């Protein structure tokens, strides 16, 4: 029973041993990691980070009226001289056209949007982290066929924060999201405006949405997505790391504070983020998580971000001298993948990514420019988080498990027409989500409501080391959350307030945001009723 990681080393070492090269492991590492856009090689980081402007790809779109969003085949130029086919959301407003627009709205505003499916297969949009009636949520049951349209209309109830939207097409989410159908949804409110004002931050200049993804490309520059048995079971990994769709991204910065709204938009890769100058770690400040700003800024030197999660941070580039380079990296970690007997079944294949899960690699190079250092005093309070009262909350256990090659929730695989349980509208529940030791980490995501993380229990050592906030919580667990990473052997308690104003039965879902797991059915419906 080999882990994906061990398989990688095993293959590398065996090849080199056969060719008689000494120091097999070190050489294997080198040999296997040398490829175009290899993110381990710092010298590769030469491409200017893509920064969104007010139109075009990932253009920032301040929504002022009804939109028609077309899901279409298209292409983006990511690799020099080789346009890559992509699936894109295209729309127009006030004479400007956008591909995968970064939608921006004020909390409380109404979104009216028609999705037109111009793909050759079914699709639907889900508003990740927003609270909408279930009919507007992009549940896979709402998936529309090619050529059809879907009308969305809902009020943006969420507080200010960095949300996102992506395809949730039944059984096609992983492939479609990987091929491009995803972007940011920024919600603005008083707290957000105040923060950006105080720190003199401007969206698109010093306040940067930053989506991190891993992809595989073939020699023609096309995205490759062909999971074998192993990859379908464990999740698809890429070996080219994209920051805002830029491979080996580099950005010139001034000696001042930048806000990075980080989204892990990868199918399955978990990142352990840190800023590193030579061998030295530089600190950063966490100001927000999935559902907007946390109460007060928290300094950190690293944080895990799992697929679906957001981390809103401030980085003071003035910590480095003019001319110095700082890398936003993913540090190495133990991926804790141990798929039991299933992973060594014949015909499963091994990971085709040249970048193993848990590897140490670079994501973005920051080069600090000359100029006077600007120091802005951080506000001590960012926002108010009303703690959900625990009194009278119902207890529920959500058990993740592995059966054969399937990861399950409460013993079930997704069944469109079945609700795993009912919750009573207006009640509060404490969920204990537990992950068995044999298996892998799962980022568990809830539709319909945000939650608060209460406690991590039995965490692995690499998580315990980051538990600085009592009850085993790490900085990634603070504030309002919609996705929480559960490590093998761990139990995580969350509290949810099932209050909303939507009438009648509302069916939402709980699922793993490893997108291969989601499509494979690591997903259940629950119904809000009464
Ligand atoms: Cu971002 Cu149901 O997912
Ligand atoms: Cu969601
Ligand atoms: Cu999972």
C-alpha cells in the first residue's frame, strides 16, 4: 500500500537506479522536477502576474443592472505563444465585455442574471459562500442543458467578503471548473470600505484578488484533464502553478502594504502558504477568511488553504529592501494520504502530476522596488463577528468514511432525490465532522449558511503546531466560514444558525470541495424545513 507521495519517489528512484545514477533520491527529485514552468525553480518566475482591470478577462465588473452571462468555449493566452482553450463566462455591461468577470456588488443589492448555456454539455452556476434560496443556489438539480437558459434573481445577503462563483453541473463540476468556469464574487460593505480607506488600498492595484490553481498542460498548450483511477479517487493535481492564471508569476511591488484576497481555486491541491525571502520567513497579517473580515488582524507566518477556502491577508512588502525578492510559496507538508487498500488496486495508475501533493514550491515572486517605505497603522478592530450561541443547539455528527474506492458522508453517496437529514429552520446545530485515520484530508463545504468553527480535536501534529487560537483552531478557522479542512483522524466541531427568511422547504448540500470527490458523490442533500 503505497501513498501517492511514496509512489512518486519510488518511480523516480527506480528509474535512476536502473540507469546507474548515484544518489538516487536527490537526483530523482531533480530530474522529475525539471520541466517547463516548474514552480520549484525560482529562476522561472518571470511572467508578469495578471492583474484584473475593468474589462476583459477577469475584469472587475461593478454590477449595475441585469446581466446575461454566457457559458462558452473560448481561449486564454496563458503560455507564451500558445493560446489555451478554456471554458469561459462571457458578459457585457456598458459597452465593455468581460470573460470570467470578477463580479462586485454591495451587500444588500439584488443580482439579476441570466445564464445562457452555450457549451455542448449541461451546466449551472453556484454562488459559493452566498446565502440564496435553494432554487437560486445552483444545486446540481438545477443543471440546464446545452442551449438552455437559467434566470437568477436574489438579494446579496452576505456581508462584505471574497466569495466566488463556479459551475456546479451535475457530475461535471471538476472538469468544467478546471477548464475555466469559475471567478470571484466580491461583496462590499462598510467594514470593507473602511479598511481599504484606512490602509489606502485600491482594488486592482494594492488590493489584489489572487486565485491559486494547479493545472497540467500538454505540449500544445491545452489543459490536460484525464484522471486515472488513482487521480479520480484522490483528486486531480497539476504541476504548473497559476496565480491569476499566470504560470511562474512575478510582481513588482512598492515598499508598502498589499492586500491579497487569496482563493484556492484548485480541484484538489492544498497549499501551505508562507512568504519567504532567501531562507527567512516573513510575517503577514490575516484579516479575513471565507465570509469576510475577522474581528481583528492576526499575524501569521503560514496558513493552510484548502480547495474552496479564501484567505484575505495583508503583506507588508516594506519588510524587504529595494531589489530583494520575496516568494509567496507553498511549504512542504505531510499530505496524509493513505487510501488504505483501494489505492494499490491494479489498474489504478499513479499520479501524472510532476508536482507531488505536499511539495515545496513557489507561487508568486514579489520584487520590491525603490521608494520610501509606507507604513500604515493597522486598525485594531476590523469587524464584529456575532458569536452563534451554543445554548439549545442540536448536536449532529457528520462522519466521513472510505468504502472501497469511495469517500462517503454519513455512509452515503450523493443521491439527487434524497435528503440525508432535515434541520428545523431557525434552530442552531453543532456538527462534529470526523475523518477516519485511513483516507485523506477533505475540505468540507456547506451550502446555504455560513458557520463558525468551534474546535479541532485529534489534529495531526502539523495542524496542532498552528493552533494558536484555543480549542485547536488555526488562523484559517477564524470568522465566518463555508469550507473547513478536516485532516485524517481529526474531528472538527462547527456551529450553524439555520435562520433565514426563505419560505418553504429549502434543499442545500454538504460536500467535499475536492472536486473529484464532489463529482464522485462525496456530497449529501439536507433540507431546511418547518
Ligand atoms: Cu464551491 Cu458546492 O461548491
Ligand atoms: Cu458553495
Ligand atoms: Cu474529499
